[in-house]
């Protein structure tokens, strides 16, 4: 494989080898003694800028007349070091963590890093202490929970109702979170196996412009990277309203001597219980455990191994019709079917290696495996189909997920142009056992099976990225990705109307996706970029084989024209105009076992983000997003895209210090949006505020959190659904909703120790 990767690199940058690097160095974190990626390194004097790679290494081809370096990174004290001192320290620079200062943040000269600054600022200031905040770190991304705390959240981004992940790619330490051909919905992405406090960085980009990303990368992607090492041990206890309790422990398993040898191993465990705010108590239980080892196995090779397990069980209030509340049948937080709920588990193993070659090239290899189970009971229509027993359904599966990723990164030169080449291969396999959709009663009584079978789905892909930096101002990125899919469905249910009988059904399909990005970096305060590219989302294997492969990989064609602008030292702005054309939005309807075709859609919009620090320790943030979307093939007036967000806005004020009082007041706003294609029903918008106050000292922290400070009654998720209540003579088409969190307070105490 390595020979193949090197061969591809030679085709693209064959003239670049043999160029000697005049000077290089390594940058590490003082707390963990581990390399830091993405550090900006500027030659002094002059304007040449480089950045550290995944091994914490930077290099310059030419260093004539240099006197030293200016080294900056978000969340670290800037360092100016002379060439003499640099060599005396054996070309190693140690950076010390410090409170965020926007004055030290510059617009990155590295192509494609337009979201890097805001992402690092947000995670450093806002922190993460619950699984929902994990996704809300992405500007413009909204989530909704509509089946109890154990189900994956519904996701909204760039005018898309992404359902539970159909149009957004989510990864954790390089391992896919999205699950293809899932029992509940295509691309189902349940992030609850991630313990929030273990997250070190969040990388995200919007649009389908990235060759290394494949399936589901329509609106963009989110990559979570857990900490490679703990700076210190911690124990956290949290309790609050609605019988809410959480315990967290994170512990280093190696001593300081191992840390000095750049080795780390830690374990984190979390238990959470809540009855939640519904009239029907959730009795929600979730247990997580995570462990990670990171260390050198040779002078130039790192190994990173992690493993985790999730168990979650809950009851769900579900979605309720508006008339059931207005007629007084139930309250706003009531339930019509107390038997809704589920159980889910996920066990992961993930091993990654990184090798840094003598010429500065990088080789990455990754193997991952997951075993996953899912068992969910829902009732969306109540007594519409079965007026006697009700319409409760069961969605169930067991899954083995495994994969490999290999990547080769090379930096070279043709003349004065700097070339950064990436080539890679990826493989993913999913195999489910007894994927089931059934009609049940009281959870335990089976009335009828609608779907039953085994799914095997494989995706083999290769990609190439070439970034050419012509000078300090202008760069071009070109990319190409190829994916080959193989679908197999073994139908075990003769009564399934989608198929002609039991047996094995097979089909395959492929997708070729080109990418192009242009960057103009005016200076450390201003950059413009234009992104063009094609991506795709796959469809459920059952739908693909039933339709004999037709439109199994609908393409998404996108364009972004944007800027990163720092008009003042304490203000940074991201803004973009964007466009997405999607060939088909249809996916397999897991709740009904049918294929829903919705045709082509077109969306245009803009994103605006600002981060502002008027004085030390005080920060303001604002994200404003607009999307206009329509179904192309539908008649005017019937071309609205159901539940597609139009206006969204989030923001907040944060007071942040490393010790003493710190806290934030935040809001999120989603405007009214169409609930169906005729816009005859409206999903009503909401405005919700949250408050956090902490008192932090070296060895402990006391925290106080209030969700929904104003106690607003709001509808977190809404759907146009035809339902019939028990005893009703005829069905009714109206909005069904899940109520959002009312005023809810929590107290926490965290102990830090070494």
C-alpha cells in the first residue's frame, strides 16, 4: 500500500522530491508533553509562514538571513525565539496553555482553515458538559430531541433537515458515527458514546468540498478528536431538577516518568440518570466508559489506541398532536403512549498509527471496529392504522461495523510554489443482523412484522488532494474522490411488499466527486475563498436493491464564496454566500418501511459568524444563518421543503478566566418554517436562553447551570403527521411535537488532582 501511495504522490509532485529543508522543528504542549498540530510559525524577519503537521513538526525550505521565529497558537502563550536559542533547545519549542486572547488570533495562511479559529475559540470558552452541546459547537447547527434522551438528535444545518445524520458526516477520532442502512433512518448518528469532557478539539467545515470526506458530507462534516492525554485527574458530581444526577471520573493511568517519555494512558467513565421534565418519567439511564493510550513505539512512529462502551435505556414521551393539548386530553408535557422508549449499546475499538518520515512526510493508518445494538419503540400515529391495539412500532438491529483508513501526506516544491499532496484509501463494511420493523403492543407483544432481514454494505474509496501555494497570497486546492458501493439485502420476510420473495438481493453503484477551492490571503487579517465541489449521500440498502440501484448515491453540487476578516485586533468575522443543488432527497423511511421520493432541491443562503472581545476576559459571539430552499420539480406553492430551517441565530456573552468566577448567558433562535410542501402547516419557531456560572480554583470548580432561563414554552421538534386518537371517528392532519426543556437548574462540583 505504501508503494502505491508514494507512486500517486510522485505523479502529482514528481519535481518536488530532492528539495532539502533548510530548517525544521518540533512543537509540544507543556502540560501533556505531546505534539501540537496546526501551530502557526513565522520566520523573523520576513513574512514566510508555516504550520505544524500532525506530528507537531514544521519546516521551511529556505531560511536565509533568518533571525528566529514567532510561534502562535490559539490557547497558548505566543513565543518569540532566536535561532540560537532554538538550536540550543534541540529544535524543540514548548508552548504553555493560556486563556484565549483574540488579539493573538490571526487569519490562518493555511488554505482551507477558515473555520479553525472560531472552532478553537468556542470549545475553549464554552466548554462541553453534555452531549447536546457537542453538536451545537458548529455555527448554524441546530438539534432537536424527539424520542427521549437516548435517541440520536435530529440535526438542522444550511437549510437541511438532516434527520439524524443523512446530510452531515460525523466522525469521532476518525471513526464514523453515522450508521448506514439503520433501522430508524439513513445516516443515523448517535454521539452519546462520546464523553463530552474527553473532547480536545472539534474540526468542522461546511459544504461538500473535501476529498477526504465521502458519504453524508452534503452540508458539511464534524470531526471530534478526544484528548490524547489528561492534564490532570478529575471527579465531577452533578445534580439537579427532575431527579437528574451525573457522575464523571477521568484518571491518568501512567506516572510522570511515562509522560516525560511522551506516553499517556487514561480512562474516563460517566453515569447519568434523569426522569426529565415529561409527565411520563423517562427513567433515563446511560453508562459510558472510555480509555485511550497514546505513545511512541519508535523514534518516528506514534500509536494511538482507544476503546469505549455505551449502554443507554429510557422511556420516551414521544410526539404528541396539538389537539391533544388544546382539548385538555393531556398537558403540554404529557404522553399518549407510555410504552415508547428504547435500549441502545455501542462498543468501539480504534487504533491509529502516525509515522513521520525523514523528509517530513506523514503516513497515517487506522483500523476501527464497532458492535452496535438498537431497540426502539415508537408510536407516531397512535390509532390511525389499528384502531384497537394502536400503531406502536419496533425498530431493531444488531450491527458489526469495521473499516480501514490509510493516508500519505507529502510537502514539496516546484520552483517557488509549495505543493501539499494527500492521497488515501478507505474501506468501510457494515453487517446487520435481523434488521426489523414490527407492529407491537405494550413493547412486548408482537402483532405483525413489516421488515426482517440482514444487510451487508461495503464502501471502498480512494481520494487525492493537491494544494498549491503559489506565493504568500494565492493558493489552489484540487481534489478527486471515488467511492464504490456494494449492497446486499437478505430478505427473511415473504410478506414484504418491496420484494418478490425471500432471498438475497444485490446491487452496486459508484460515485466520482471532483473538488476545487481557491484562496486569496491578503494578510493576517483578511482572506477570501471560493469552494466548488460535488458530494453525495447514500441511501438505505433496502431501498437501493428494491429500486435496482436507481439513484442510490444522489449527488450534491455546492459552491461557497466567503471571507475571513479581522477588522480589529479583538474582532474576527466569518461570512459566506452558499449554494447547494441536491439530485434527490429521498431516503428509506424506517418508520414506515417505504421509499419516499422527493426529487431535486435547490438551496441558497448565507452564514455570518463573529467573535468579539471588547475587554480582557469578556467575549461576545454571534452566528446568523439564512437559507432559501425549494423543490425544483414541484409546482409553485407546493415546492416548500418540509422542516427546512430558514432563519437561525445563536449568540452569547461569556466571561472567562482560568481561575475565579466565569460564566455565560446564551440564546438560540429558530424562526417559523414550513412543515409541509404546501406550507399549510407551520413549524413554530422558538427563542431559548441558557445560563452557566462557575467558580474555578486550581483544585476544584463549583458550577451552576440553568436551561431555559425564561421558562419559555417551546416545541423542540415538530412534524406534519396524520394521527387518530383512541375513539376518534376520523384521522386529523396537524402538527405533532415534542416539548422543549422548561426551566431546569443543576449544580455541580468538580475536583482536580494529580
